[in-house]
């Protein structure tokens, strides 16, 4: 039986959970490798959301019916030209859908489906509307709270992945890192599990 988007998202959350367990409860200051393991776990939480929606979007783009947003999904013109050329040169032996899957996969690698605005783009590609109310209801949280939590999660992931989680200072004279506690990571994993289960119902 093929893996579902939810299977992949849950697997990444399981891996985040194992990383967090390995880190234990390190002090937040000074720097220690266990704290960086917690930061890695946080990025896996973001990857769980990203991967879940990537897989849903991929399915919508490849199996249809396509939404209006999906019909406008950008792919490199060179890849399309190569796909058409391969088909025209070998109409009987070519497998354009296989090549199309590869083109879409490569294009999706450049897309991010973390944070509320990006998740809205993903749902538009899938062709689903009215999802926030359904998700919030399934989680028992207000819509604004769900969106805010996703944005905070995404922003922290970006601070870790793109800025090393350094604490912002006007004039740096010492290395300071934003604190990340094990309880914060555990809470984020549990919340994201609830979010993906609720998202999977729409």
C-alpha cells in the first residue's frame, strides 16, 4: 500500500521526537551540542508540515482534476521543451508522464509550504477551500491561533536554518543563541501532530 502524505508527515515528527529524546534537557546557555540537536528536531517539525503539503500538491498536479491554481503552476520552459521533444522523437516509446512527474518534483523542491500564507497556496493548488475553519474546529483552537502558531513555527525554523539561531544584537561582541527548551520542542511536535491530522480531514 503506497505511503500517504500523512504517513510521511508523521514519520518526520517521529524522527523529531527521537532527536529531542536524544538531546534530553540541556541548559539553554552556554552553547552545547544537545541544544543543537533540539534545533535539528525543530527543523524536522517544519519539514513534516512542508513534506505533507508537498505530497498533497504533487498528487493534485499529477492526478487531477486540476484547480485553477494548479493549472498555473510554474515549471521551467526548458523542461517542458525537453519533455515535448522526447515525445515527438519517439511517440510510441516515450513516457511523457514519467518525465512530467520528474519535472513537477524538481519544481516542488523550490516551493515552501510552511507558515499560514504558504499553506494557503498549497490548499489552493489542491483545490480545497474553507479549510481554516475545518482545521481549527478539528483542533479545538481559534483560526487566528492556528495561523499564528504556524507562522511562529516557520519563523523559528528560518532563524535556525538560515541564521544559526543567533540572538539578534545590534553590535555583536559575544556569541549568544536564542534559547530552545526540550519542553518547547515536545509541545511543538504534539501540536503539529494535531494540525496534520486536522488538515488531513479537508
